[in-house]
């Protein structure tokens, strides 16, 4: 016998009940956590404009720490360094000159003037003594004696003046002048160091072992100032980013190791470096039904063999067991 069809209301109630059972039914924990490889590139440029003189790397190559990357034509900056170095030598020479007295030829002139002053003093003293004796006997008037006394004092004063000039000439410059000369020398040396820094910026080196991600300019091409010429992906800036459900979050702490796999690569491990303090929705790139529409926490880990991974590559992370 044919059964009558169910009423529409019954169909709706049965569907709603099935949906509720599905929603509240315990779901099995995912066997893997979905994530991907993230790489933060470093971009190297020059502080001044100029043509690329040399290119030492190619895209996809591996470079060691300290390896040269490229060089911008240093012609103008090298000329500036030569000028700064010449200024530094001149400033150092001025410092040395300030510590010395006058030249030997100039000192000889002053010493000759001192000898002449000594002769004048002796002559004036002899004249004064002779006139003093004759004036006491009445042969010279007192006015003549006063005149000869004044001549002697003038000769002695001129002698003292020449002696002081010689003392000053044998000394170096004043202390404040020497300090000023030393300050100019320090300033000139700093200018040389500044130019050396700019020369170094024209030929940057790899700060760490890395892969050459891209080369933007070739030898002979003109590069604007601060425009990247080469980008590197250092090993230390390659990391995993995966997402952990809120219930499993206590098992993921910085310093713990996780295992992961990816398509076409050997299984390896990574050390957790960061756990986000904020929850977020599973990113749309993660398509697993178990994780979609759940609140998850971002975890970043540093892989042991970053050279084997490529940024953007999806990975499957083995979940950690809680309490271990």
C-alpha cells in the first residue's frame, strides 16, 4: 500500500533536527594543521643616483654573509673623498704648526734685534755713568744727566720688549688656538668618515646567508636614489605560519618544536617563535571543512632547513598533543 507523503512542516522539522545534531555532534580533531611558508625579503639600494657599475649576484643564487651584491658608479663620491682627505691632512698640519713656534729664520731676526738692544743698553749705561761723574764735578748741567738717564731707561725698555717678543716667538700658539685647530682636524676626519660611509652604501653586502630573490637593475642602467637594485631572502626571515584551534592553543608555546610536511619536500621540524595573542577567523586560503568558520590563533615557527622552502608554499603541520 502506498504511504501518504509527509507534510511540509514535518520535513522542515526533520531537517532542522538533523542540522542541529550535525552542529553539536563532536567532530574529530584535524589530523594536520594547515599553513604556509612566509618570507620577508630585504631590499638593497644606494643613497645616491647613478649607473650600476657592477652586479655580483643573479636571481635565484645563494650568497654568504658579507658577499658583495652590486656597486653604483663611485666616481663623484670618490672625488669627494679625495677632497675630504686633503682637507683632513691640511687640518692635521695646522694642528702641528700651532704647537710649534715661529720659523728659525724669524727667530734669528728677533735674536738679532735683541743683540742690538743689548748694545744700545750698554752704550746708554756707559754714557750715563760718564755724565754722572762729570755732572757731580760741575762739568755737565743736571739737565744733561736727566736726558742720559731717560735714554738709558728707554734702551732698557726696548731690550725687555725684544726679549718678550722672542719668548712669544719660541712658544706655540695659544691654548685656545690649538684647541680650535684640533677641533677643525676632528671635523675634517669626520667628513672623511662620512664619505667612506656613502662609498660603502654604493656597494652593499649581504648581512647574512640568503637567497637572491630578484634583481631589478643591470650593469649600465641608471638607478634613482633609494631605488632597490637587489632583494634578498635571508634564511632567518623564512618562517611557517599556521593556525591552531582555540582548544589546542595551550600546547603551542614559543620554543617548542613542531613537525611539518609539504608537497615535494622532506619532512622537517620548526621551532615555534610566536603565538598570536588574538583570535581570528580561519583565512579563506585554508579550505579544510574542519577548520572553516572556527576561531583560530596564528602561530609562527622557524624551520630548521629554510633553504628547502619557498614563500607561499602550503604546509601541513602535525598537531601537538596537549599537556606535553
